[in-house]
C-alpha cells in the first residue's frame, strides 16, 4: 500500500489513481521563455544615393536612391512624408525649396526599397540641388544631389557699344554672357557687318570684352555683334550694335548710340 501511494504521489497525483510510473521518467516542467520585447521603431534610412551629376544639355539623367522602407510621394502642400525637393541654384538668384511635379520631362518612380527621379531632355533650368526626403513618425532622413547641366554659353548680354570713333578706327565693347553654360567662357568672336557688303563676317577672336577695330572705311556704316565660346560650343550672337560711321571727328560733336548727334 505504501509503495502504491508513493507511486501515486511521484506521478503528480491529484485525486485520481494512475498506474505506477518509472521514476526515471519523471520530468521537471520548463519555465516559459521570456518574451522578446518589441524592437523600438526607428527613423527611415537612406542606404544609397547617387553622387553629384554633370550632364550635357539635352541628355537624360537618373537619380536612384535606395531606402529602408516603402513610401509614396506626398502630395500635400507641406514638406512632410516622402518627396523629392528641388532647390534652385543661386545663379538664378532664387533660394527656396520646390516640390517636384511630374511632367513630360520629369518622372518619379517609387518601389518598395527605392525611389528614382528621371529627367529627359535636360535643360539649364534643371540645374540645382535635388533632395530626397523620407519620413515616418520617428523622424526623417534627407539625401542631396547637385545636378549641373553644361552647355554652350548664353549670348553676350545687351548690345555691343562703339566708342572712341576716329577717322578709320573705333573701339567696340560688350557685356559677358548672363550664363556661361556651366563652364567658363574662354573667348569671344566679334562679327562685323557693313552697308556695302551687307553680310556678317568674323572680325576677330579675343578673350577680353572690348576690341579696337582698325582700317575701317568712311564710305560705309558698320555694326557689330559678338558670340561667346566655352568648351561645349559657341553661343548664338548677341544683339547687334547701333550703326556707326567712321570719319574725322567734328568739333562740338559727340557719339550718341553709335551715331554722331
């Protein structure tokens, strides 16, 4: 009887009789594993972004970013959520952020772990700093890429001006280009036209913004225009100067807008 009661207690008796169990089979209940606390939510991460880009005008460019979570382009007016921003370059004298809007030349593609901005037929107006902004409740991250569009320069600004008019010579002066195309202007080509030949011809190429013109004839009037050049090409011509005629300078007369007045 005592053996039977011992077996009953060893097998975890609880008011019911069980057959004797093998003492070697008695087990100890394992404590349940502690629950792993949930990981704290983290701000989004931008894991890869492109280097600054320089492309020729008219070419296409892709800015591809990899990030750690899916997002969609925020269409709200505020700069929140996930979006591309564009900061105009300082040479345009504007310095504020703009949300990029898709159009026939700009396309935005968002995937689970990446975002891509594609610009086709790039122009000077696409130059600037492009910023990808990703955001969640824990914070936001940004990545910036500077995009430079290089091209031939703009034409020299305004119109050339003649001065120091003498019997067979004058000095023509002009302004530089309002935009150099992303590369320094290396030279200027001065073109000349006269009322007798009635056609434009190259006069000289120089690095300065003035030139002394010699061997002009008094039987015709002249006008001038200028082109700027950089490593990417030659600009369109500037505006034409006023007509000017050389000859003996008369007492009490002065040059006004290229003519004696």
